[in-house]
């Protein structure tokens, strides 16, 4: 068995330092519950700054990890002996990415994922909330990697990626038994439950089609005038929701899963073995 957690965050604090303090508190709470693998939401260190045009976004980005600001998270991992996923705005040699790293209890970065599918546009299209990720982020270039942890094979997707079935399937083919999916999803003026339902349909389908666990974790509450769906949850390979957030703020969603369930399901009915890749050429060649 493996105890996992989605560490949902409410609106970002005024400073990164204050946000990190809240994140550390969630890690400490998770440590008391013997959580072994935890994920934070997309761009967890900052507001969802891609909703607006900013004169300067340098302060939102990290060039190295651990940075002085994020060091407390690495220290918390050592105290709790926890693996954790840290999504953040990355700048590498002048190029900006929407990224996440998987960090070991000893503070070593085991894997980095850069968001493959970038939503929205470069210039605002209307008054109010816009999705301007194409203005701020470059397409991910690290592929879909699977990391071997002591108890589970795991991979990462980020937010908009969950709308593309290819990502889940690429990770499943790489041996993934669990995928962490951090996100920041606005409600766009609808009740949070509406956005949560859309997200959950995508996630449950990804879990069922690929017979793996999903830890999905989002931003919640109202930040800079925009409301976010929250609804962080842990999903079984059968599509069953094992645990789900109940609040619109900082909340730890915890479940103990049986990783062997993945192998048992695939032995009973192996979807991957019954694929027909020889017929799927149009998926990648568009003809």
C-alpha cells in the first residue's frame, strides 16, 4: 500500500514566502498522517499570473531549485521523509516553462516535467479573465517520463494536459501506475461544481482507460477576482473517487491505495495489450 495526498491550496498569499509557509504546514500535517507521496497544485508558489498581462513577470519564476524561498519545502520533505511534486514557473537559460518536479525525501530532484499542451493565447481577447499561457510559457520539451519510486511507478501531467488522452496513454505505456495532475482552473463565472464535474470526467476517464491511479490537485477559492474550481481528488484505476476536497481553501486530501490493484486489473483485462497502433497513424500524422 501507498499513502498519497493532494495538497490543495487556496488563493496565493501576498508573498512566496508566506505561500511556502502554508505549503510546509500541509506537508507537516501530511507527515503526521504518514503520507508517502504528495502533490501541490499547478504554479503552487505564485498566483495564476497567466490570467492577466503583466509588465514584468520575473518575480514569478524560479531559475534554480532549491531556491532560498523554496528551501523550507525541501527541509520539510527531509523531516517527513516524503516524496513530493512541486509545480512552479521555471526559467531555464532565458526560456520559460510551466513545470513540475518530483523531489525525493533527501531533497534530490528525481524528475522534471514541462507542461506539454499550452492553452489560451498571447494577447487578451476580452475584458476580465483571459488565459494567456502562450504569452508566458514555451511548449514542454521533456516528454512523458515515468519515475520508479520504491512502491510505485509515477508520472506527471499539468492542468490542460488532462484534456489530451495521449498524455495519460504515453505514461501508461511507460509503465506508470499513478499520475499526479496539478491544475489551476478558473470557474469562468460558473459554480465551482460545474468545473469540478468537467475535470472529474476527464480524470476518471484517464484513470479507467489506462488502469492507473490519479492524484489531481488544484487551486481553490477566489484569487485576484477570479474563482478557481478546487475539487482536488484521488481516483482509483476503476474510476472510483477515493477521496475529494470538501473546502475552497488549503486542504489535505489523503487516501491509502493498493498499488497492486493496477497489475490485477491489467491481468484481468489488459487494454494496453489490445491496442492497434498500426491503425492509429492519423493520430500523429494527420492523414
